[in-house]
C-alpha cells in the first residue's frame, strides 16, 4: 500500500517537478505533469471509485475546471481546482498515470479516466478497487480527521512525547493510526521502530522523552530516505522507486540485523506482518 513517500513521489510527478515525469509525460519535450491542465469529459468505469458526490455529479462538476495546485496530506493526493478540491486516496493498489488520449488503449482496471482539454489524460488504475476520489467544496470534511504531518515543524519532540503519553496502545498500531499521525503505513513504521530501537508492541505511554525524541527523528529519517528514493516499489502498482533495496527490517525476516547481526523476526501485530530485531528492540514495558 502506498505510504507517505510513495504518495509524495506521485504528487511531485503530477506537479511535473520530478525526474520520473520525464518518462511518463505525454509530451516528452513539452510541459510535464498535469498542473494547469483543464478537465474535459471524465469517465468512471467503477462507480464506487467515487466516494462523493455521485459519479455523474463528480464528472459534471469537474468539467472545465483547471488544476491550480497538487499537494499531499497524509496518504491523500490533494488537487486544488478553480471551484472545488479533489482528493484521491490510492488505498491498496491505486495508481495514476498520464498519457496521450488516443495512443494507448485502456486497461481492465482503469477506473476513472480524466480526459483533459488538450491531448492528454490522467488515468486512475486500481486492481483491488479500494481506492477512492472525492470532489469537495471543503477538503477538511475528509482531511479534518487526520493527525499531524510527520514533518510539521509544530510537531516537536515535546509535543510528540505528550501525544504518546496519553495513549496506552501498542506503539506500532498507534503510529499507523491516521488520526494519530498522518502518512505512516506498515513499511515505514517497521523501519522507524527499528531505527529508534523500540519494540513494536511497546506501550506508547511508557516511552520516555528521549525515546519519543529518537522515534520522531527516526520517523523523519526513514520517510526522508523513502522520498529521496522515490518510494518503495513493492506489492502494489507503483513501480518508480527503489527504497525496497534499502529496507533495514521490512520483509527481511531470517536475515541479519544491520545493527547487531542477530536474526530479524516476523510477528503479527494488529493483523499486520511486523519485522523487528529482538536484540535491538527488546520489549521493555509492553
Ligand atoms: Zn539488531
């Protein structure tokens, strides 16, 4: 599932400010990305891909609106349009591609085809059909429930420690709870906990100030590294990144811990495969 670094990479690609855009742009020598393009007719082949409003109203309202800005909030892609905001959540297997309108045929799993007024289109492909798009007057209607961004300067070590202090849950599912912190998923949570040497089942409230500080630093470090490597291309449609070659523990069970050489183990935490080093990440008070 795409997490913060993968969604950030796609947002940069769509803004045309990213190296990846060159190979995927409809105009190899022309403007990159979709910033400034104007929506024409939009087709929806899987109605439930549209969360709000109903698909016919979604298509009608998009028509004629230009894309003013593309950003990311948590795992949401945020398109600022002239009159509305469009949000897209890729969930398990969603992907967006930009291509010439008529030169390529559409695929079986292409759920939303955004034709632009020029000769390009943006296609939302989603094999598993969990991805969703919204068209809203106020994006806070959906984004308002999200916790802080990991890179928010107001998220200081002090603030993070007091957030953790109030929670009695195990640290791993808490970090993946989008209402607590926006953007983290299974991969980057395992990587950050290992870097900070915190056991995935440790009770959040039991972390002291220095553990909270090093965990926040570790979260920012693994996300920064993920973005730098264009995300991880693993078990989902996205193919541009290579962070999967630099995992410390994720899916490395049975291999040697890069810190101590002991064997990395895999356990289930909240129904998610969880990878950690029992020597570097001992359970203290969980
Ligand atoms: Zn270790």
